[in-house]
C-alpha cells in the first residue's frame, strides 16, 4: 500500500469519488493532508455538502491525485471514508492548516463568518 500512496506525496489536491445510492460515482477535487500515525488522509467540508451525505450512506470511496480542476494525475485507490470525532477532527484541521497555510486560515475565517459548519473526513486505506 505505501507504494500506491507515494503518488500523493507532492500533490495539493486529490479527486474524491463518493457514490450515490444508485451506485453512480461523483468526483470532487479537494484539499487533503496526510495523517501521522496511520495511512489516512484528512479532508474538510461543509457539514451539509453532498459528499458528506453520500459518505454517511456509503463509506466506500476512491481517491486519485489530481489538479485543482480534477484532472487525474495518478491511479485510483480504493478506500473507506468516515466522519471524524472531536479530537481527530481538531488534528485533521491542524494538519490541513499546516499544509495550506494562509489559504486555509482565510477560508476558515470566511466560513465562520458566514455561519457554515465544517466536518473533517478521514480517508482510511485498507
């Protein structure tokens, strides 16, 4: 598995494919940060976003490195997604802030200003 994850080492975006109840995949380019302890990625999103709803219904996802438009730059990898609890959510947000710096901090500021609730998703590889 580490060889497959090496393709994500120097990219800023990953393409997250979640699945509707009908089985149709929906692809979304997102920011991500790699966890420290186990091979997992952290992503943040608005709590009521479609990808979060789809993950609540089906935790199976696929990820691949991509550019900001979602154009693939590597191979798809099967994974499972879950919504993080309090401590892990804080850790995921810290890792994302460390990776994306002022862009993440500014986005968080405007998100709070507009009253949007964020959740952190963990992408775990099996």
